[in-house]
């Protein structure tokens, strides 16, 4: 089939397809010993359950990072989180606003943006603002997003339905994610794939992508 396709349209990702990781474990590895800024840390509707069973990613990050600061947009959930944990190293801020709050005008090593980009209406703007934040703080960026080539979504589509969170605005492919990142001022990302529950998905049909991103003109750490 590919013989009939214009070569300019063919984007190979065989190498990346073999990089299968466990998502949260990989984030913990990346955050270990680092000053970390974590966006979307309240985990929306799952906060109460994850606080109760100690599975909240932010709490787990706090055990491995040298310093940890949380950012979210849900003030009600933040009050709930603070009441339960006593943790006040966090704030409410919408990255789409662009203006960096004074609390975040400090050095960080890593900015985590996991399972957030697909929720925003303008991912290009958000990535541009994240690049500015990386430039200001000295941090690298790590984000995770759903993969548009998810095998189970393909299977569902053959039955006339789509499997997607009702709050998602986007899914991404390896190429479109890399393109958006480069337009925002990042180098081509270091890309890995992750699954939820099964490692059987072939090639690039895994559930999601994890991208480690360095600003253009900087050296990888």
C-alpha cells in the first residue's frame, strides 16, 4: 500500500514503537531527585479515592522528588486536597493565561504535564507558554497524551463508536505531537509509549505517548 503513497506523507516511527514503559513508574523515575513542577496534580474526579488509597501520583512524586510544587485549575478540589494533606506548595493557575505567577519564578528541573494537553482547547498556545515557563525556570518538559492510533479505539471504530473521555478536545499522533512541540520552541521529543492494562498492542497502536522535551538550542540533560 505504501508504494502508492507520496513519500512526503510517510512518517516512520518503528524505533519509538518499541519503547514501551509503565507510565507512572516512568514519571517517578524522571522526577527522582529533581525539583518538579506538576500540572493537573489533583487528578480531577479521582482525587478523593486516590487520597484514601495513597495512589495519587502527586503524593508518590513527593516521595522521590527533591522538591515538588503543584498547579491545577480546580479551586474546590485544591481546598479538599489541602485539608487532607496539609500541603500548601501549590496554586491555582491556568497555563493558557501566560503570565507566570510569582510563586513559580524559581528554578525547576522538570515540568510534568501528564494527561492534561488533551483537555485544553488550544494546545499550541499552551505548549508555547510551557516553553516560556521552561525558559524561565531552566526546566525540561515531560508530558503524556492519548495516542490517536490506540488499538482499542480502532477496534471500537469498526463497530461505529469512539472510545474517548468526554472532556478531551484532542488525541495526538507521534508526528502531530512532535510538530506542535517544535512549533512551540522544543526540540524533537524523546518519545515512548505506554499502555493501560495490556502490552499486546503492535507497533504504534499503544494507548498513549510519553514525551520528554528540551528547548531548542539547549542540551539534553
